[in-house]
């Protein structure tokens, strides 16, 4: 029973932060698209704060669970992509950049809000305070990981779409061709390559400087700005 209770407790301090992170991330994409002239996401009900409208069974539940069992260096998951008609954005290139950046920007904002919320944890009842503190701590880290990961400059990740919007058209067109295979490349480099390296006795992990270092830097900035030091 203790093992079951431990599992349920760990789930309780991760599920809420994860649902908030993915829900607001995806809703932010839809809202930004609406601001720039495309109401596709709104008509599809994807500007909603209902997590069920954004959860992808494999990407939100199965994949993170597999990575957790594999003891991956960090968890990764995704929600249902928000439908955006980029041709309706006005202006198109700026619209693409802002729509793509809106999700990671929302995650950073959530992380900062959760850091600020630590100031009221000590005022909570003793039986709630530690649980709330773990939720907030996990929310800060999870949102920063999501923000950094999604800003990797490879389509279809948000950073890739931002880069497509910034590059000259010939280069942007070439980069956009990675849309269908980009996520497979990212998963291969960040997750499969380290597994192969461990079998060969070689450290092939690039996540420490590609993901962990930016997350640690953002964490230091947020902790300082939130007055937690």
C-alpha cells in the first residue's frame, strides 16, 4: 500500500502542472493566431482552457510514461497541434513568428507565476503546504523544459517555425521541408543517440548543453526576479 500511495502522490504533484502547462501552451498558440487574423483554432474550440481539448493520448500520456520508465534525462511530451491557417495570418511572416513563440512564452510566464506563488505557500495549512510547494516546483521546471525544448530551431517545433519566419525565403523554404521528419530527428538525437552511446560506453548525450543549461539559466533568472534568493 505504501508503494501505491507513493506512486499516487508523485502523480498528484506532476499531473496538475503538466495539464496546466500543455493547456495554456496550446491555447496561447490559438489566441495569437486569432489576434493575427486566423480564427481556425477558435472555431475548432482550441482556444479553450479545457485540458481534454488539448491532450494527445500518446504524446501527453504514453510517451512521457515510456521516457520515465527508460529513465531519460528529461521528460518529453506533446499535445494535439493547434490548427492554424498560416495563409490567413496578417502579416503572414510576423504572424507565424508570433503564433509559434506564443506557446513557449506562455510556459515561461507560467514558470514565473509559479515562482511568485512560493511566497504564499508558507501561509497554507501544514497538510497542504508541502504538496503545493512540490506542485509549484515541478511546474516551474516543467514549463521551462517545455519552453526550451519547443524553441529548438527544428520544424515542427515552435523554434523551427520562428526561424522559418525569420530566414530569407529560399532558406526558410528549405528549413520548412523538415516539418514532417523534424520531430523524429530531435527524438533520435536527444533520446535514442544517448541510449546507443550507453551501450557502446560513449557519452553521446547533448541534452546537458542543449536543454539543461538553458533551463538552469532561465531558472536562475526567474528565481532572482521572483525574489526567492
